């Protein structure tokens, strides 16, 4: 026998489960999008997840040689100039999947001048697929400590410790200004804190060197692989430091990269 009042509760429970499923389904990146949906999602810049979903679908089409992906090339080029860093870094990576596209090639060269290092790095890696070495300096920078400057005048109120592992957007330091306002410095890259040049309690001026970051393992590995193709003999001393100080796949790739550079003469 049914419990009095149980049907409304059961109905609400079903609605809750259905709403949860639909919210998950429509935000799940694995869901296949129609051509119309991709165009709609790409244009929905106020919803970054929609844009990222569309970009992933385009990448998958490019990977399997589906020429329909070219329908959205003009929108990809437009997104490369979007103020949102996530869009630019994804588009830069995506453009490397079609190394026959002149518009992509030209756009990637422009992105080498982007203000965000993660965008420049993705552009440099993608250009290697075009057999273009114009991003070589950026590739080399991925093997060196990346310097970050103080974002404002003030006192270092708190900062990460040397050796700390960080991801993109991790708070690295806080600067307390004379008026009490706090200015936060967030990491533009994933990696590890290499050296703190200013300690907590020290006075700093805007744009002075504050700390340096070492690249994470994936970044170093990608840079070494790319330099195996576009590196020159001038790059050997830097590459070979990784055959001496690194281990595992990084040491192995550094050895392969050095060998490839030497064999090219």
C-alpha cells in the first residue's frame, strides 16, 4: 500500500535526478555536438565551457581528417585575438593540427608576441608542426627559469616557498601597498618555484624581479621534443644540462634531442 503523500515526494525526486543528469549531460565535453551546435557554442563567449567544448569537437574532427572542421577556421582565427587567455592558448594548440593552413600559420606567428607566456609557448610548439623555427627562442625559454616581477610597490606579505609545485593561476605572492590594499601575483604557468628573490616583509618596487619558476615536466619534455626538430648547435649546452641533471623520460629525451641536433650538423 502506498504511503500517503509519497507520490509528490517521488515526483520531486525524479525531477531532481533528471535535472542533475541534464546539467551533467549538457556540460560534458564528451557529448557529440552537431555542426549547428559547434557554431553556436563557439560564438557563446560568455560561456567559456561552451567554447571549450566546441574547440574540443573541432580538434577531434581535425585529428580524424574530417574536412568539415575547416568550416570553423575563420572563427578560430577570430578567437586567437580574444581577451580570454584560455581561448587563445587552446586555439594556439589546436592550430597545430592542420599544418597546411596558411591562415593558421600566419596567426601562430602573431601569437608568438602574446602577452601570456602559455599562449606563446603553445604557439611555438604548434609552429614546429609547420617546420617553422620562428618560435625557437620561446622553446628555449621553456627550459630556463621564468622570471616574475612584483605587480606593485609595497611589502611582500606572503609568498610561496622555494621548491613549491604550482599550477596556472596559483597565488604566488601578495604585495601589501601603503594604503593597505593587497595586490596578488598569480602564476601564469605550471611549474615549481625556483628562487624567491624577495622575502616576506621586504619592501619591493613595481616591476623588480620577485621570483622565478621552473617549468613542469610536461613542458620541458614538449620543448625538448620540439628542439629535436628545430634546435641548433647553439642550443646544445642548454639541452645537455638535462642529460646531466634530469632523470627518466626527460633525461632520455634530452639525449635524443642532442643527438638529433648534432646529426643535422
